[in-house]
C-alpha cells in the first residue's frame, strides 16, 4: 500500500516540507471557511447577522434558528419546518440506494462472470444513464409515472432514483468483479454451487470496498438530487433539497438567514454522516478499481 | 474475461435480467428515444406534425433561438474549460501532496477538501452567494484586510464575471473528485516500480513526472471525461444560484438551463416540448461526440501506458 519506501517530492527537505504544509493549510482554510460561516451564523439571532459581520462568533448563542428550521419555518404555504421533507428524503433515498446497489451487484456479476451474447449491448445501454442529461427524459418519464399511477408520490421517486442509479452501480461492480479471479468461481461450480450461491457466498463477502463506494456515491447523488425532486414530487413527497431551495429562495417575508443556514446544515448532515462513517473504506474502494475505463 | 467452461442454457440469467431490463427500458430507454423522436415534430394548430430536421434548423440558424443556443453552448464550453484548467490540475497536485509519505493529519486534509463534493448544490450555491454578496458578504472585508479591496466586484451580478465566478464555485465544490481518484490511483502504483526508479536515481519531483504521471494518465483521462459529462449536464448550480433565467442577462446560461426554460416555459414564454426536445437532442449529441472521442481516440492511446 502506501509504502514507507515510497519516495516523493518530500525527501526530508525542510523547505519543501514547510511549503507542503502551507499549501495544505491554505486549502483547508479555503474549504472550511464557508462551512464555518454556515455554522456560526446558524447560531446567531437575526439582528446580529444584520449587524454585518458574518465572520464573528455569536454574542448570544441561540439554538432557536435550528428549532425554527426543523419544525417552524415557512416552506411553501405551510409553516412545517424541514422535518417532514427530511423524512420524505429518507423514505425515498434509503430504498432506492439499497435496490440500485443490489441490482448493480447482480448486473456486475452477470456481465462479467456469465458472459452471454449481447452482454456488451446490455452494458452499453446501462451506461447510457451515466452520461445522458437527465432533463432529456423528464417529460416522457413523467408520463410513464402517470401511467403506473405513482406520479407525485414517494414510490414514483424511489423508482426513478433506483433506475437512474443502476447505471453507476453496474459500472462500479462490473469493474470490480472483472478483476475477481474467475478460477474461484469455476472451483465453486465444480463443488456444485448454484448461480445465486456463487453470488452470495463468494462474490458478496468479497465486495466490501465496492459496496461502500457505491453506497456513498448513490446516497450523496440521490440525497442531493434536485431536478427529479423538483419535477416529480407532489405535495407530500417533496424531498429535502427542494424544500430547502423553497426556504432559502422564497421571495416573501423577512429573509431569516440564520434559519436558512441552519436548514442548509440540516440538509447536509445525512451525507456528512455517511461519509464520516464509511469514508475510510472509500479510498480503499476507489483503489480497488471502482472507476476504471 | 474467461467464459465458464460448460455452455448450458442459463435460464436464470434470462429470468434475472428480464424484470430489470423491463423497468429500465420503461423508465430510461423509452423516455430517451421518445425525446429524440419528439424533436422531429412540431405543433401546428394544436396538432403534432412531422417536421423532420426543421427544429434543428431553427435552433442553429433562426436568430430568435440560435443566439440563445450558441450563447449557452459557448458559456458551457467556457464552464468546461475552467474546470479543465483549474479543477483538474489542482486536484492532481493535491493528490500528489497528500500521497507523500509521513504526512501528518492527511486524512483530515483529505476530508476537509472532499466534504463540499458531497453537499447539495442548493447549499453550496446559497452559502457562496452570501459570502460573495456585496452587502452581507465576507469577501469584500477579507480583500480589504489584505489591502486588495479595489479588486472586489459584485462578481455574481456582473455580466462579465458571473459565469467565471460560478465556474470557480463549482470547481471549489468538485475538486475533491479528481483529488480522490488520483489519490487512489497514486496509492495503487506498485512499490517495486518506484523502487526500480530509485535504483536508477529517479526520485522526488522527477519520480512524479517520469514514473507516476504516465501511470496515472488513464485516471486523468477518466476524470476529464467525467468532468466533460458533468459540465455539459450541469443545471442545478446555475439554477440554484441565478434562477432559471441564468442572469445577469443570460450571461450564465448553459445548455441545461436553456433547455429547462424551453421545455417547461418561464414567466411569459410558454413551454415548448418540441424545441425543448431538439435542445435535449443537441445536448445528447454533444455529449455523445465527447464520449466517443474519449473512448475511441484518447482512451486507447492512454491504455498503451498501462502496465
């Protein structure tokens, strides 16, 4: 892995060393500053923000903006806060991530280990969803959802996210399984393992890193999705990002920036949590070849 | 990959693939082709009539549409250029620094830089809008404190700066992706290769440029194509920061926002699904061309370097 013998730009040279740390610290400040501004201002009463200095620490620490953002802020017509939308996002994203990861894993397995005629065509079609602009399918997809009777519902959004997630999951798992020794699978076949036994007993237990990469990728993409949420959600299935946008870009009433900042952080928490919990496996998964040509 | 030895009728593959393929076709393939098809029709007296390539002729040639289209395309190209010349080199440089041995707190730096990548556009757009705001923002004050106040402009509000500013915000958000991918690629270079280089006296910077860089070229290729696809599909950041009108005066209009306006209409303009589909098809074409150039031109050449 990252061998100690690995010799790099730094060969004990103090000056280079200092330079490297300076560059890194500069970048860290540049990256954490906006996050700092968000956190600090979400803890201030509004008149302190009006007073001007976004950088200053709060004089009166207050959790009120957070409470407002969570359960009292005016979003659309109802003063419900972000709570119900937060729940909606979870109800949409969790099943969609699980489904698209499972299907991606199965696809990757079938596409690499049971080569059949047309496999490349199937793969190419699956890859389409990695690079087409999503706006392109909005209107026909809306009609399909209508035909299925799930337009504007949580189920509809689960279906959309699930299907659009398949492309990247399949790509990740296919690349990962392509490097998996086929001899092991042959050996299992000789021992009489069935199609699904090979998958659940041999491939899945060895897929840890790639599952982490896929789950992080899918979760962040689907949680942060705005376009599908804005186009396909109904009154009681609006996800978090759309609600947040309604909150911060509302043109009526007083602009409560502290509440907006608190809401923005609330919207960011789940993805941050996923990254913090599984981040250390992320690099390992990437190294294992999630993204290769 | 090798084929399993016994060719038999593998019904389970068919059984397994069928539902996935059906759902995928219904929700993904069919809408895609339907949009491409719609672009060849137009509405005349509330009837849908076949017009062939007329919509595209209008889009590329008729000043009412083409001015907006070429403007959006040029903006989009500029948006992509900034990512290529700012985001990717910085990402590679950061990855090279982070992968140097004995670096303290490297996980901390890595995470701090990667975090914006996992946040929503809505959050990032909102935070930067306030930071750069002439009334509230901290940007004027910070420039003042280092004596560069005269440099400050209301960047997001000026036609000549808005697009570049937004591109840089997007770079700020996404530099984590090239950094992570290159970092992973650098770590997976086998030690033996580097040791062999050391024996020949290639160390430090030379080792990076002569050994590591050629080895990670395929990863850089992938990053470039991912950037290309993401940039030409971009929509959310502009929409969240500047609205569907992509102001000031359409100076931040890119293909995504242009198409959204056309498809769904805005303010006084009615939505036009046929012209919208034509723009969508043009976008699809641009991306397809880019991806093909990568797959058949660049990737093959890069692969030759692979060990």
